[in-house]
């Protein structure tokens, strides 16, 4: 079968949707397809650019009559240009707005020569924007006009059906992880010890448990709760906390850490392109999110053999098998989360069994290649219609 020409629109920032879109494109490129990323900048996981991968940056011009530059229109125009120039077969938008909406607009302009439009909903486009009347009609229109719609979890599919009044169901294709890269064999505690050098009384010792959290530091991730929970765990276990990522709440989280006197036991690592070796050295992953459509960070942790303690919300129960690969606690119940973490830190055999089963679940359900197979079949099915 001939290689496909696929345009991928995504956020280039530190977040699950951009990670999945970028790694999906690279995986498809290894199969010989021609991939065109259409975005505002270089996606964070685009560490290399093979000859059959092209990055097209969308330029937005400011004019005096615009209070804000109309990015959606500039994106639609760019998609028209690239679709004509590169003869795209597929445009895959990751998020309903602006990507799916702009792709549908481009398709209307292109008419009979329009590529097939695939829209993947990732969460806030349904759970937050999907209930906002400023955006809901456009989101619903973009979803209904797409040739195919996918969601990473059953929970998000049902949310989309209910909140957007969809007439047709989306196809559930879960997110994935590269289990060769995210692997327990990459454990490197020495690199973690180096992060605490310089504070002799706080230096990492073998008996100190390592907790980790990865996110984009938005309120929905509840990073302040991570600090509150860690402060209680630290009282009993003299633990250490690693925070990977960045975002709007980082400054206030840093201030909270200093206020609690935990600055020598908490490390802010920022936006790391590659943190699998750090993730693999952790004992437990903490994710007290208010909402998660899937929980890619939790999956990456499990692939590294790290049990996850998380809120029992959204798509997380589809990723984390409660009492097998981690523990789920009621949203907002900090005491339950503290008790769950303590129970595992005090029971090494149980924690080791969870590590083993976490890795097995990633291998069984969320490997990259079988999931890329499903997207490839979806593309070819649309083109055959």
C-alpha cells in the first residue's frame, strides 16, 4: 500500500495531547508515511526530524483592528495551502478547537479536493469548553463535520456524547507509551542523588523514598495538593519529591515549598524533554488531578514500573488498575491519599508487586505499535469510503 500524506495539528507545549500527536507522527514516519506537523512551534517531543517529516509553523499577523490575532483563521489558511501543495490525504487535529474547527473550515474551502478530517478529543475541549456556550456550538460543529472522531478513553467518549449531544459515537483509541524507552531497566538512583548534593543533612540516602509528579502546573492538576500530601509523608518517611514540568502555578508552588521549609527536599526540574531515567528511579507517582481524560503521565510511570497514587476521576481508572498497579482515592480526600501512599511505603513486598504489575499492564494494553496500527487502519478506511 502506498504511503499516506498526513497533516498533524497539535499544541507544541508540555502536555499529553502534544506528546501523543508528536510521537504518533514520528511512529507513522518510521512506516514510510509523509508527516507534516502544522503548529505554532517545534513540538517538545520532536527530538529529531527524519527526511519524511516536515514542520510548518503557522504565522499570525497582528493588525490594528484585531484585539487578538485570529489564529484559527491563519491556521485554516495554512492548512489550505499545505493540503494543496503537499496533496494531503489526512488532516488529524488534536483538540476540537482550534485544530478540528480550522481543519473543517479548510475542508470547506478545498471542496472536493479536501483531505479526510480526523479529530481527536483530549479532554478540556469536552469537559470545560464543551459546556461553555462561547465555544460549545463551534466544538459540536467541528466534531459533527469530522470524518472520524476519536477519544483516548471510554469516559471521555461518554462525556463527549452527553455534553456535545453527538449524533454518532467516537472511536476509543487509547494513548500509548514507548515501552522500550519508558522501562524499569533505566533506573538510575545516582542521578537523583546528584540533585540533592550540597545539603549534607538533606542528601539522599538509600532509605529515603522518592516521590514524583509530572504535569503542566495548571490548577486542574492540583499541584498544591501534591505539596500538602508530601509534607505529611515527609514527617514519617523523610521523603524526597521531584516535580517535572512547568506552568502558570509554578511560582506559587515554589513559594509554598519555601513557606513549609521543604526547599531542600523538593526539586523543580522544569520541562525536561527526556525524563524516563528520573521517572524510573522513583518509588511512587502522585497524581491528585481534578480531572484527567486519560492520564498519559500515569501510563509513562507505570511503564517504568512505578505505581501511581491518583484521584479516582475521569479516564484514570482505565489506566490504573486499583490495588494492582496503583491506588485510586476519592477526589479531594487528602487524608485518603496520604494513607494510600503510607500503606505502600510501609509494605515493600506489596509495592514491588505493584511495580511488576504496572509494567505488565503497560505492555499488555498500551504499547505504541498496536495503537498506531489502529490509527493507520482508521486512515485507510476513511480513504477507501
